[in-house]
C-alpha cells in the first residue's frame, strides 16, 4: 500500500467513525425532544396517551381549582378549544387565570393533561412565540399584545440632575 492509499484509508475510516458517532448522538436525542402543541392542534390531530409534549395557551378564567397537597387543576384554551390540566406542585408566582402558560407533561387515558412542569409568562408583554403564532393563525391575535415596549432612552430626573451638576463642577 502506498502512502497516498494509506492516507485515504485513514481519512475514510475517520469519516465513517465520525458519521457513526453523530448518528448515535442524534438517535439518543430523539427521545428527549418535546414538541409544542395547542388544544386546537390536539383536537385536530390527537396525541397518544403517555407521549410527552408541551401544551401552550391561556389559562381559562374560572377554571382554576386548588386541591389538597399542592394539587391544582385548570383548563388551557387557545380560543377555540380547551384541555383540562392537572398539576401537583408549586405554581409559578405569576401564574393566574387569563394569562399565558406552557405546561410540559403527557395525556392520560381519560384525556386529562398531567403536567409535571408549568411555566407562566414573566411580564405583561411576553408570550411564547409558538403561542403567539398559534393565536395569529386562528385569528385571535390582538395588535396590542406587543405594543408595550419599554422606553430606555428616558432617564430618571435624579440621574439627569446629577449629570448636569457634574458637568457644571467640571466646567467651573
């Protein structure tokens, strides 16, 4: 075997090992991927019981029921469909009725979403991109959802006054 043939054999073998390693990593990650769905998507295309996914939408007003030992049930809606959710644990501080929520878990045989993680929106302007896209697609999007944007150019009066006094002190 010549040097050129040995070099090509080494490069080919290295590429084969790299391809096998990449295939094994991608196969292992396939089980941990969790997709986002809305109640309407689940009504159109049901998901098998026990399959993990993320559910997003708005907490239906009047549906929140607190039980014993941190058990909570509520309904998640996206404007045209609702899905009952049960969760056992501490809810985020910002969780409340009428607000956006993303829950991770699986459906049980009765069609109730058993959540093991619940995330609430963190301020008045935040909405997960998937939830916003789903609301836009269904025609329930309001133009004022993203209207509030903080004005970082305005400075507090005390900071402006302190800056002007510092300039006067330097120029005198």
